[in-house]
C-alpha cells in the first residue's frame, strides 16, 4: 500500500488558485456552472424535487439558503440536498470519464449554499469548483474501475469527497482539516447503481452535496475522522473498490487540469446511450429511414454498459433514460431527445416506440470504448451501419459555449422567463467578474 494516498490527493488540489488555472480550463468551469444551473432550474419542477421540498425543505421555509427555481428557502444543508437532486433530476448534467460520474452536480449545490451564507466572490467559487472536480477525477483514477463495477454510483460516492474538497477549498481550511473533511465525507459516502432509472439516482447527487458540505463544516469546527480514509485498513478503497490505492497513480495527472475534459450532454438521458442516439439519428437522417423499413437493429457496445443503461422494457420516462433499446428507437423515430419532455411515461408505452424498441438488440463486444457505439440497421434492401464516439472533449470551447448557452436558455426560460434566463446565463458565463457569487442564486430564484 502506498502510504498517504489521502494526503497525496489533498496536496494535488489544495493549492489550486484562480489566477493559475489555464484560460481554457476556467472557461470550461464556467460552462459547468452554466449547465448545472440550467439543469437545476428545469429539474426544480420535477416530481422528485416537489417531494423533497415538501418532505424536507418546506419545514425550514424562511431560512437563508436559496432553492434554485423556487420561491421557498431552506437551511443550507437542505438546499444542497434539494438543489443537487434537482440538478440531476433530468440526467442532463455534465459527466467525466476519469471520474466515471457527473462532476459538477455534487459540488455546485454545496458551494453555492456556502457562498450564499459565508460570502465568496466569483473567482473563489470557480477555483473551488475546479479543485473539487480535479479531486473527483483523481480519486476516480485512484479507485480504478473496480469501484463502479462493484455497483457503486461514483456521482454519489466520489462526488461526496469532491463536494467536501470544493467546500474546504472555498473556506481555505488547513491541510489537517481537509483530511478530516474527506474522512467525514468518506464514512458517509453511498449510492448504488441499482437505483438507476428511479428517483433515488438524482437523490444521490443531492446527498453527496449535503454530505460534502456537512463534512467540511464539521471539520472546520474541529470534528475529527480518519485522516487516511482512503488507504486505511478497511478504509474506503478496501471496502468500496477491493483494492489498495496507490498515490503514485496521481503522477500521471500532475500539472493537468482535468476539468478541461468535462463532457456535456445534449440528450436528456444517460450519457452512455448518447453514442447510440448519435449513430442511429445520423443513419435516419442520411438514409431517410422510415420505421416500417426497419426489420431489426443491432447496437454494439462495451459489456460494461449492460449494468448501466440496458433496461430492456422501460415503463417510465426515468427508466427510458437508461435503456439503450428505447433511446436508439427514439432516435430512429426522430424524437427530440434533447428535450427533457420527450422522456415521459406515456412515451415509453407508445405502441410505435415499443414496436421498434423490440426490434433492437444490444450486443456486448469486449474491448469497445464505453463511449463508442456501432449501430447496424437491417432493412429489406440491406444493412446500414454507423458509429459514434461521445468520449472526446470539445476542441473548440467557444463553440461549446454557444451550444451550452442554447441548451441553458431552453431549460431556464420556462422557469425564469427569457429576460431572467438571459441575466442568469450572462452572470454564470461571467462568473470570474462577480464580486458576490450569491448573485447567481438571487437570479436563479423565482417569486
């Protein structure tokens, strides 16, 4: 075992400062902020968010912390919980292949609640966000594929560590308190992939945000935990990944800003369905495919996808987001998978969709990249084949900015109105100039 893996992780990110972050990495961090706010605004109207507000936050109405897209207020821990769940409710938020999860949604609800109550300017918020994402990615690499393969949802588990790190960075905690914050977060971190397709998956993000914020506040107050939570006997790595973490695995990321490689969603479904959606949609457009011409469809994917997004007969919109068969059929039918309203219970039971879905076969092929998929459509006149890989970060961050701004306005305008959405979008993309990061929450509140 490599002694001090937890300490090595802290030292890799604790010293990150806004003025030392490369311009392209900072730009992507602003994209993460914009995208989270849009997803949380749209998710604020989802049934699972209503249940959380009614069950948890409404008893605290009148407290200081903002609930995004709503008029109610709550305590800051409850706000982190609700806003995190809302931000992941549509499964439309960003993702990262090194973390094997969604990096921003566990962090920003905690950071925004903290900034609102403690005060922080935009550069401090962005630096803390970057530090949290960098820690999440490095921790994901330390744990290796065994953590996710064992059935843990990294957004929930690794995300709790990331939220604690982001909050510790914002508060400027010393190294000892950073270690205790991670220890407190690690002993609470939880979340199972078996929850995919249910309301419990978005709850994972909210709980990670709440856990990370609580861990950091406790550590600041002197609360203690294992300072070697990752590498200790029966520590997090041993129990959750079945392996000993090697701190020298961090060497390959030295000097890198992995936030730059964040991937953003343009379909409101599990990211591992996106390559199939892209490939099938391109075949439909290129060959003017009509459903009645399609005799069968093969979707060839890495075997790891079978435990993530292969719900065979989805009955609800949430289940549909985790069904390669359904999302491929939707793409072949020309459904607007960029619109969250497309994923409804009624749509999943539509006879036309069900007929085409049942012609789709998912074929595992060892050695395929998880983000790469080949789709073969069999017709009466032959077969058509297409493939897509959605695991390549954008080379043009300016083009990504405009694409995300369009997505944000589509999500935010129904909640805030066009003028309100424009104002919040401008503030998010100009976060480096904000004197008070809480301005983002003032603009994101309704009523």
